[in-house]
């Protein structure tokens, strides 16, 4: 059955705004570092670790309003796209100044665009959301996120990339259910594909638990910061293929301290997320 998408109705959400604020606590910092510490780039005294903003100012959706997938109901801030599966597809981060290690962060978000495309498995709706994070009265981070809605079919794997002589494997890890659960908890992410294996496999059709897009992006932006020796001024990221729990994942880098490419790659050469950085 083909799902009808009224794109004109959905585009009525363009310009919708949402604001929230949160005071960074030493408890959150301790939990973040305890979970991701070995992969985090060094931070100067008083500066928060990279990727922490994805754990801040998260909407506290009432339990009764959650959908069967664990996501908040659509039609509030996000447009009510009538397609069942939602993917965090990529985006771009611009760091204007470091986030503080402690203090209050304010986020202002706006729906920038809603577009309809035709994919191999049916219609795709792309929602672009722009976020601005302000601390101490100054803008620290500006981000554009791209969210893709699609039919309930698992996307096919992206083609493996041939080995490159200049590739440098910097880290190797195997994401497991404990890591995924702890990251879901820190980001208040109820999407069941990250912690409920029967749901992920039997309902959404994945072969195992799915590693969060923001978690992979966090690993990559910290890898880029290590390559730059500083916070990248611009970091763009794009999801290429699903990444699953229990599979070895290599964090790779190619380039210079000024600019380069970082990516997550499985043991069989499949890139699951890729980013570019500029210092």
C-alpha cells in the first residue's frame, strides 16, 4: 500500500520554532565521560567535551504521548509525516566557541525546510532543522540536522569503499547493548531500535540493535578534534548505512590538521557514517 504524503500540508511547519534551556550538571558530565571518555578529545579547563550538546535541552515528552516506536508523537514541533521510520541522516556543525563545562545552555530550533523525494523503496520526506546553542549570552554551536522519514524497510547496505593506503585507523570498538542503553539514557532517546532487540528485529526489520547516529557523530567529531589539535570550526556528517551492535567498528581518519575526512567502518569495509572537518 502506498502512503499518501501531503507535502503542502507538511511544509506548513516551516518556520515552527522551539526553545529550551538546561543547566549542565557535574552529574551529566561525569556520566558522559564515564561512557565515552576513552574516545573523547582533550578539552581545556572549563570547556565541555565535544558532542555534549546532543545530550542537552531534550524535550521531556510525556510517556502517554509516545508512539509505538518510542519517539514522541509527531505534529507538535516536528511535522506529522505519515511514514513510519525515522532516520537521523546527517547535518553540519559550526563551533563558534566551546560550550562551558558547567553553566546554562539555551537552544533555539526552527524547522528550516520540508521536502519530498522518491526513493527506491517509496517516498522519502526530508526535514531540515536548524539549532542554535547559546551559553553565557553568546552563540556557541550552530547545527543543521537532516531527518529522513521513510517506509518501514531497512535500507540496503552502502557499497564498501576500497581500502586506501593513506587511511589511518585510530580507534577500534565494538558497540554493545550497554553502550547503546547508556547513550539512550543520556540523550533521553526512547527509540526502541537502540535497546529493544525484539522490536528492532521483528517490527522494524533490522538484524540487531542499531547504533545511534549521534553516537557515531560524537565519536567522529572527537576523532576530528584529535587530528586538528582543536575543536573543528566546521564539521559535516552523513549517515551512509545502518551500524549494528556487536559488530567491530573502526574509526578512521585521512587528511591534515587543517582539513580531512573521518568515518566509521565495519570489518568488511562498509562505511556507516562519514564526516569532513575544517579547523
